[in-house]
C-alpha cells in the first residue's frame, strides 16, 4: 500500500511583539513619554526641556517627532498637508500610523537599552484627529497596538483660538479648520481621562507648564 507523502510543515509566522522592549541585565528599562495637543500648544518646547533634564540626570534620551517627514511615507504626508495630494481621512491616518511603524524597530531597541524616548505627537494624535473626522476610535487603537506604548502621555491643553493666535500664517489644512480642532480637543479630553495621562493647562507661561512636566518626569524616572 502506498503512503501519501505528508505536506511539509510551514514555519509559523512570528507575530509582532507587544511592549516596549526588554532592558538588558543591569540596565534601567527605557521609558516612553509622549506629548500631545493641538499645534502651538508647546509640545516641542516641553519635549526639549524633558530631554535636557534626562541628559542632566545621566540617562540616555532621544527626541522623536511625528510625522517624521524625512521618510518616504512622511514626505507623502507633507505633500498632503500642503495641498499637493488629496487623500481621504482614513488613508491619511493609515499613513500617519505607517510613519510610526517605520520607527518601530529602532524605538523598541532604544527602549530595551534603557533609553528615554520623548515623542512630539504619537499614538493619541491619530485617535484625536481621526475621531474628529468621524473615523472609528477603536480601529485607530487596534492598528497601533504593535507599536511601543507610552508610559506617560502629557496633554498640553489649549483652545483652538489660542493655536491660531500663536501661528497666524502658514497653517496647514488641519490648522486652518477651527471646527475640526475643537473636535480634536474634545477627543484629547476623553483620552486624557484614562490612566497614564497627565492633562496640563497649556495656556499658562512656558515655565509654569515646565514645572509640572518636570515634576511628573522626576516621579516617573526618579
């Protein structure tokens, strides 16, 4: 009696790993801090001050800003924001998320080596802007679940009118739409009610905001 040959077993495709990397023995685990808020809320300024504090404490620190316009996907995002491309809202958010996945490997490695990562915009930005354009918030969470997750997200809360006052010219397609920005702010408020968030009044002077930011930083990594 002949025996049918058994089909070769295909190796299982490994699933992307969740989490923020594993620290090497004897090294502190990395921490991921994300700043969120409307444009002109002070995210870049506060991220830079956190970076300087971490370096002063003798820890490794890297600043990241999303979108990263230096990648192929980031360059396409920039064209869309300035009217050279016309993509639907869901396509735009898929590009934003893909832009973060372009950095996933190096972020995970840095966190595993004990580096503090400070992001100017991150996961919550897609949820806020997508939800403001009637996209499903849960879908936006799910497609980002294999990215390193923030240990602390700091919302610098300002009114859309303040954002316009702080930047009167050269605003992109989102910055010109006050109704959209109001919905974005509402989404940020909902998200900031979750654990792992710190909501701060970004209307205050920079140094007052920094005092609260750096106090939260010291509690997180001290």
